[in-house]
DNA sequence: TTACGTTCTTGTCATTTGCGAAGAAAAAAG
DNA sequence: CTTTTTTCTTCGCAAATGACAAGAACGTAA
């Protein structure tokens, strides 16, 4: 649980004492490779801190194809914002790409903590803002960059992804087919 | 100012009395067509409720081309989340596409209200979550739909945009060139 | 190990899209 | 109203990408 406490402190918004107190409300959750942490159609009720492992989020398009919408590594918060806060069914699934271990907080507990601890409120908002911001950046790169540029960018900025996720997941995350990604990699290896 | 009060109440998170009290901290701001409400490089310090008019947000890509990232109509909150909350320079510009009139709240005032009114906090979070959620939807459509499908979707879901924004802005918002959008429209009119 | 299923690569072909440039149309300025 | 600027459309061509299919490579489980 030390990892969680350290994570809460890392933002400099929460001190050690408060971090320990917040962390005490989380419960341990362990999953195996392939397990679904959240299934589309259900309401997300876990604000989940991933201590160890790797996960991805994916949705289905109108034709039923899987589209990977995000990857999560060690020490990241994993939850479906809209489902969690609006208490509505999630359109996304969260799947473990390896054995996972982390800490979960329920909606009720999170609200209780938000209500009593302004620091945790700010922490929560900072997480939300961060997620929003990185999604915006990704949208911009989707519009302005070629598939090849996006591939290289991901390779530089988040190399861990390539160690944990199959290429077809990465392809849909980048907005290309697996065929196309394979070609991009081939061109790249020529140099 | 009635419009603002009504807007604050519309979420059902804030009652009339509190809405009036919150609204009293906003200040009126009027702008002409073409004016920049926020310039890239500056820190956004206005949580802005657009009462009347139409605006767009745009950024520049690495080659210096304008990319429209969002459109805002009547009765919408307009602000750059990351710049506003993190107090960092904005990468985006906000421009009036017609004469605009709305109400602005400073970061300091917003925090003061967040601190004293749990209802307004929830309201603020709901706005944030909503923006996040719609950006996710848009990202998914960018990955799974063709440019033509995205065009038709926008035409159905937000027809006002076509009454206020030039097509080249809409093109970059949709992630295509103006040339390509022109072709898509031509194909469409053949039916 | 062997057999099976999944993932990845490669090929061909059709389609979409971008780029550069030119002209038409529309809007703004004088 | 005329001029100027901006926006929109159109053209030809090249490049990128998707769809489909076949086979290779890989991992998993019996």
C-alpha cells in the first residue's frame, strides 16, 4: 500500500498523513492476464490505482470491431470517468494485459473523501484535468500527424506499451489497421 | 444575467438562490466578430459562459496551420481546462465567429465559490466530465468513421456550426483538408 | 513435443485523401 | 459600385490507407 500512499503524495497536493488516511479506504484487487476489470454495459464503481501490471481500455465500433482507447501502466489511475461520475453504463471495457494488482475506491467512498478533504478534491481534479489534456493532445496529433508520425511518437513517449500490448491493439489506438501498422514498421526498419 | 442563472440551475445541482449568488460574481464581457477571447501563450483566467454568439477554439500544428479544435454556441461554457486549472500558457486560441456576449468568472473567484459551495463544485465537475466524455466520443468517431460519416454526423448533431463557421474551419475540425471536405459535399449533393 | 489458435506480415487492388495550383464565388474594404 | 481579399470549388497526380486473402511466426495448452 506504500505505493499508493507515495502516489497520492506525488502531486504535492496531499501530505503524508492525509495520504495514509485516504489510502486506508482503498481495497486490494488482484487480477490475471486477460481478466476484464470493467465490462461495457456496467457502471464503473472503482476508482482504481494500478500498482503493478498493464491494462488497456477498449470499445466496440458499430461493426463490432474492437478499438483500443487507452493503455495504462504502473502507478496510473484507471477508471471510466463518465460512467463513474454519472453512474451510467460504461461503453468501454478495461482488460488486463498482464497480471495486475492495484487498489480500488468506491464512488461512495470517493465522494465521502472529496467532501471531507479539500486536498483530495484538488488531487482528483488534477487527475481529471490531466486526462482531459492528454486526450486533447492525442486528438490534435490524430488530426495533424500522419500515421507514421503518431507511431514514432508513441514509440518514444510510451515505449512500455510495446512491451505489453499486441500490435493490433496499438494499431486501433493509433487509428490505423493492423495491416497498415505492419507496413509502417517495415518502412521504419529499412533505416 | 437571467440566462446565466437559468443555466446554472439547468443541471439540477444548484437551486435558484445559490445560482443567483454564484452568478453575481460573474462580469459581463462583450466582443465583436473576429476578436480573440483568449490568445495562445497566455493563461486562461476566465471561466466564460457564452450567452449569445458563436466561438471556436483553434491551435496551430507544427507547420503553422490552424486547426479548429472546438465550436461553442449559445449557453455553453467556454474555457481552456488545462490552462485555467494548471495556470499554464494555453496552446489554444478562442475566437469569436460573430458578435459575442457572455459572463466571465476569474480563477480566484471560481475557487472561492468551489470552496464555499459544494453544489457549484459538483456543477463544475459535471461540466468537466461532460467535456471529457464528448471528446472521447469524438476521438472514437475519428478512429472508426470515414470523413464522410463524420461530416454527416456533425451536420445532424450540430447544424448551427454550419450557419456560423467557414467550411475550412469545419474541415480541420473534422480532420480533413478543405479540398477533401469540398469533395465530400459535392458527392453528397449528387443525391 | 505436437497441434491449435492467435497474431503478424505480405501481396494485390480499389478507394480515399493530400498537395499544388487555378479559377469561381463570396465577403469585406474602400 | 468597384476593388481587394478571403473562401470555396475543381482538376490532375502522387501517396497513404483500407479491404481481403494467404501464409508465416508466435504463443498456449494438451
